[in-house]
């Protein structure tokens, strides 16, 4: 393919847009779903914006959604790139509140949306979508966007539905699984930072990142490869590749994907649950996981960026559906206290209590006496995952596992821009599985935490 500039002719104005060869391959792809997977500074967002512009010019009246994992990323990176690519003459109007939206002179609309609340991607009918930094977005966002591709023109004719994605690899999650499966429908285009000849002083740019050529982080950040940062990650590559094989689409989804059911409750089934709660503004979300006590298989999960009281109501309903299993709600933050109080107010009695009779699980920074600290919890859960004592069904959970790395203090924390809510909920739940549950009225009875030193 030649490296010619893209010439887009309008009735009165000619626009010239720059793109290097690997960008052009992605931009011109007619695939239903295409992915530009490349290093930082490689012009991924720029290529996605050009592809959007071309689509809008070829399909008047079409509506599309442009997403990023977080609103700040939309405001600081994605939207400014779009405003640089879209000619002023082609923009009819722009509004930033309540949600950013751009309308073109030929009737196209772009809805800019963050994917940290995938349940909000509902209602609107779309012809296309651009998911920027896709690797950091949850699978539910991708699923919900696909459901929205059903817009028709004024004559009732379907538009050529397409999704294009641009990302630097970050997680070995649903996206990694999708592009590596033999029957994948995603057309993948790869590129490195060095390919971007329009990046000024690219050699100095790469040098200033401090990344060492040949290192795993260099392969990921500069060459755009899906690799695990071996040596630092709690879960190794073989473990993650193996458990990804167990991941599967849920049997049922509710509330626009925030609740996912992999297995219906069965009579006589024994379950346990764990919940990790996040205060508003804390950067995390609320997560509840239910597993089969006998097999360790993940059965159902709620993952929602909502208020604690609403999360408690959703959790109450799901827990009741599974026979009122023993549930441990982390009480470190205020949100955990709100959740446990709300569950009690609604009549849920099978809540975990520690040896002092306090309701809720407290994750210790350091283990004292018979207390189980955060480090030990994660090590025990990693062992359970590695030995296949638990069956992971969520690719988003695997993605979080792939970014849980050690910091300079030896503590396991998610990499910048990533989360660990799903992993922590599962680690808490695994503690609930350590002792055989005893059946009783309303579900399993509570039990005391066992010392792990």
C-alpha cells in the first residue's frame, strides 16, 4: 500500500490528512471489527479519528459512539484529537454537557462516552463505534456497543455497521482472548512507536520513556505487543493463558451487563460470596462474586460503578436467588459499612463475622496473630487459580490479574490506570471457601476466620 496522503473531496473544500502506511491499512479496512494495536505515540487515536471522519463523509446521517475507558481520557486525549482531525467546515455544532457530542454538517452525530459505566451504553441506535484504548475497557462495554449497531437511514436501509478499536496492549483480558481465538472476527493491524514518522524526535521520545529495548515492557509499550510483565506480575503467563480457556460468555446478563450469570442456582447447591466495595471518588467500583463451594466455579457476579446502597440492593436480590449464601463484605472503606448495614436492614442475616463478632471482612495491611493480610490473601488466591481449584469465568477478572504487579515496597497493586476490584472480591470469597459451610435456616451459618501465618 502506498504512503500517499488521503485526499477527501467535498463540494467546496479539499481536506488533506496525514497517515503512515500501517495507519492506512487500518483506516481503509472494510472489516466489521478492526483493531489498531500499537505502541504509545504511534497515532492510534489519530488513525481512529480519520477512520471516523471517512465513515461520516461516506454515510450522511449516521450516528456513532466514540469511547475511552475514563472521562478524563476522553477530555484530555480522544476529544482533542478528534477536533484536530475533523475540519471546522465539517463540524455543525459541539456540546460538552451533559455528555460530549459532535454533529456534522451532513447530519452525522458522534456521542463521546466513557466505558467505566458500561450499563449506561443503552438506548441509542448506532451505525458505528470507535473504542479508544480498548484494552482498558470492560467486555460489557464491547458487548453493549455491538447490541446498539442497528441504526437505519431515512429510507429504512441499514448502514454498513462497523466497530474499530485502537489501543496499546495493557491487559490479557477479553480483547486478548478475542484476537487470539482461531475463529476471531477481529481484523488486527499492528504497529510500533517507531512506525510513526510524523512523531517529532521519535528516537528521543522513546529514549525519554526509560524503557529498555528487549524488555517485556518495551515490547508492550513501544512495539504494541500483548505480553505479560513477567517477574513483577502475581499471576504468570501460563496461568493466565490457561484460565482464559475457562472464560465464557455469561448464560444471562442483567442491568445492561453489570450483573452476569454463568450458572443458575440448583437445589441443594452450596455457595459462598465475597464483595469488594469502593467509596465514591476512590477510583474503584463495587464487585460481588458468588462461587460454588464444592467446585470453586464462578457462578455469578455484579460489577457496577454505583452508589453503595444501590449495590447492596442488587447484591441482596442476587444472594437471595442463590439461597442466602455466606457473604463477606470488605469493610475497610465507608462503602462497605453502608452495604452491610443495608443488607441487615433488608433482613439478610448470613453475613460473615470475625472472631470478635464484627460484621464484614477487614483486609489487613499486615497480618497480626491470626489475621490474614492482603499479601497472604492474594498469594492464596493465586495458588487456587494456578492449581485450578477455582474456575474463573470472567475475562475482565483475568485482565485485572494480568496487571497486578509488585511495587517497590513489595506490595501487589494494579498498574496505573488499571483496577483490582474483581481480584480482591475473589480473594475475599476464597477465604470464605476455606472452611466447610454448614447448612441452616436461611443459608450457611457464619464461621470464624482461620489463622494463616
